[in-house]
C-alpha cells in the first residue's frame, strides 16, 4: 500500500490575517482626524488674522494720516482737485475783470444819457441850431457823437455781460466737480485709514473728523 506524502503549501496560499476594529473604534479615529483638521484650519485662520492685525499701525492723527494718503493712494484725486481749483480761480479772476468792464461801461452809458437829457432840455445850450431849407437840424454833431458812444458802450456792456454769465456757469460746474472729487477723496481715505491703523473703540482720535479745509 502506497502512502501519500503531504507537501508544503506555497507561501501565497497562507491566509492573510488583518486586524479588524470595531465600528466604535473606527468612528473615534475619524472624529479625531476631523477635529485635528479643524484645529489646524482654525489655527491657520487665526495666524492669518493675527498677521493682518499686526500689519496695522498704531493710531495716528487723521490730519497727519490724510497728508500721507494724499501723497500716495489719493495722489490722483488730489491732483484732479488742484487742477480744477486752479481752473476755477482763473475763471473767477476773469469774471472779476469782466465785471469791472461792465461797471465802467454802465457808468459811461449813464453819463452820456445824462448829457443827452440835459441837451434835449435846452436845445440852445450851445447856441442856436442851424436852419437848413427852413428846417431845424434834428441832431447836431455833438449829439450824434454822444449817441454813437452810447451805442458802442452798450454793445461792449452786452458782450462782456454774456461772457461773464458763461464763466459763471463754468465756475458752478467746476465747483460741483471739486466737491464730488473731495467727497471721493475723503471716503477712500476713511477706508484706507481703517485698514491701516488700529482704531480702538472709543478712540477720540479715530472718531475725530477731518478739518473742513482738508484739501
């Protein structure tokens, strides 16, 4: 009777043992990993907030900070305001000259009108008027010259008055533009100031408004 030999089983056929954890242990590990991730996220957020906060400078006078702002972020707006203000001053100066011209023209017109009225009251003030073909001269040379001068002064008065009115409209438009630019400048400054300087609650300096003549 022939006996059968039992050979060795190959290593690949050996059962692979795996450590199995209970459901409670698996959930515990997941919770720990999730909590750790949240802690790391909170830590990173906290560091970022802390870093941002550390970048803020100590409270500073708004007037001093405003000067810095106008030389940096607000430089373009400040330049536009200055350009408009220069244009406004030039037009106001021109308006002043036109006003003087109009006033002088008005005085000349009134003066000539007064002389004409006096001459008409006394037609013989300069001697008896010439009689041509039995008819009296309606206007003598002096009166003619005065009427011509009055006409010229009236024309000058109207032309310069029209220029004055046009410039007045321009100055109104420019002033309105300046006001809008200044509002933008102040608004952007307030945002910039809040982002760059610490403003403790109740700080008088932080709540102090800019002077009226701030630009």
